[in-house]
């Protein structure tokens, strides 16, 4: 296996306590940053590292930090997006529950770099057990002098709070998160202004994912140039992958970016292949909101090159033959998977989670769910297939936030790569409507 930068000590007994965490090098980045570096120097190290946002968008973290407005006398905020609610993704809750002090250390170092004196961790409402773990760790950090007034005698002050959300998927979008954090309904905001200029309480704000912030201590300790040596090209460092579905060894894996997809799926070091000796049919590589790819395109690009676990390789070919690394929610599907049923299930989720603010998303997600329900239950028509594509196109690019694209892309990709299955649901409606029915070369599999 490759290097473990975040999870090296995750199974050490008592690592969730300050005492044990400190024994394994914890809070060194806080000491180094506050005592020997200026805030701008910390930002520069993050820039040099090439770290890209691990929440899904993959935007360069250091560049995002550099956009933060710094008007005199105006407070700035750092907000950690711990609202992890993307279907297929469960890495952040593991980091927070097992290594709470790693996130807290990252929040302190990052807040110092950004000049923030108050920071927040916005956590998914269903994860109250994790919230209690974080609050206990934060209390330990206050007691040890890593939070509060005059941290390590430096004159730098920082207060850190954990705030539970209401469990809405839409609050994973940063401006909806900020609205919720302010006590309002979690509806996305129009942009501009962007959060870096007017974010929380209309003040300059940076919102970063849990995994992104957890990587900052490693970068500060080892140096941005050393971090950038890991990975391939612009995909630097390591990435946590939430592997689930029809795998022999589902779980959370920290990989060096650049690992071949085939090795990740089939090697004993990682997922160990497809369960029950079955054949791989399709993969959703970055959480439910990214395009699905059939086996032949997830293992190889359209040009026949090995597909790699990087931002660039997975997106090779655009959405015609590629997908996205996204949040790393890696869902493997074997030959018994019904693509139409799976797509309907995704559409049900997005229809339910749409905030309703934008008409294309509010109405379009409902239409896609209804049409897919028709097809799955034996009441569809051939024109329904093109109707799905048409509705998806009318949603994409016409909403305030990316939930519209998140709902449209999976449907459009499923029809693009598995149109024959959608057609079979029309031509063999009676068989397709049977519980557990699956298309395979015209046969019905139980």
C-alpha cells in the first residue's frame, strides 16, 4: 500500500485523546505555524502542495484561501463543511470519530493562516455521536492552550465551535451551509458575492471539507513541496476513498493519487475484487452525483489507457466517456445490478433533497423520478428515454447551486451508457417489473 498521511495512526488505542495524539506528533503544525511562520507563509505552503478540495469540486485549496478578502477591522471566518451527505461517501465521519484532534489541529493551523479568530465545524445533523466526540476533543484542546486566548503565548486567539445541521443534503453546498449556520433555511445563495467576500454574517469566509483541512497539518509539518511529490501531475497527495457496493472488501482506503482503478478494485491490498466471483458491471466513482461508467470505461479510457484514481484521468473524455473523482464515494455494481432501478433510486433522493428554490431543479427532479418509476414498473414508453435526457439537459446549468447538475448527470450518463437496458424495460415491461429483475443480454436474472 502507499503512504498514509492522514490515517497512519487511526487504529492506535486512545488516539482520540489529546494525550495519545500528542505522543504521535499531534499539534506540531500549530506550534510550527504560530511560532515560526507568518500566516502568508502557511498559505504559500498549501499552495505549493497542490492540495485540491476533497469535498468533491477539487478546486486548489491554497488558491481558494488566497481569494479571501482582508478588509481592515472586519472579522474573517473559517467554516469546516462536515455535512457529509453524498450517497456513497462516508470518509469524513471516520476521520472525525477516530481522529478528532487531527481535524481540530487542521482548523487551528488553517484559521491562523486565514486570520480567523472564530471558526466553525458544521456537522451533519444525524452524526450527533461524532459531535460529542469533537466537543470532548475541543475541550481538551482549550485546556491544553491550543484554543482560546493567546495560543502558545503568540497573541493569536481562536474560538472553535461545532454546529449540527438539520440533515439536509442541500446544506453540503457551501452557501446553503452558511445560511443554515446563520439560523436560516438552508437555501443556496446567488453568487456573486462569493463567500470569500461576503460569507458567514456577510463577512469574508472560507469553507473547506473535513479531509481538506485534515491534510493541512501534514503539509505544514512536511512542507508543501514534499506533499506535492506524492501523486501524479496536478493530483497531488493522498485521497480517502469510501469504497462500497459489490466488493469483497468495502471500507475506507487512503490511496496515493495515481493508483490504477483496476488495482484499487481487484488487488488484495484494497477492495479484493467483486464479491461472489461475479463480474463488474459499472462504477460510480465519486459519489452519487457523478456520471456512472460501465466496466470497460472505468478500467480504461476511451483511448485504451489505464484509468487512474486522479482528477484528470477519471475525467478523461469528458462526460461522453469519463466521470469525476468527486468526493471519493466509490460505488461498485456487479452484473446483478439493474441500472434503471439504481438510477430511479438516485433520482428519488435528489427529488426529495431539492430545496425547491429553482424551478428547473424543483420540477425537473420530480419529472425524472416519475419517468424512471414508470420505466422500472413496466409502464414506460420508448419516448420516455429521450424525455429523461431532455429534462436532464434543461436542469443542467440552470440552477443556483450544483444540486441540479448532481441530479441530472447520473440520469444522462445512465441513458448514455446503458440505453439498451432502458429500452428493454419498455420492450419487456412485464419481465422488467418483476421484483429483482435484471437485464443481461435479454435474460431475466433473479
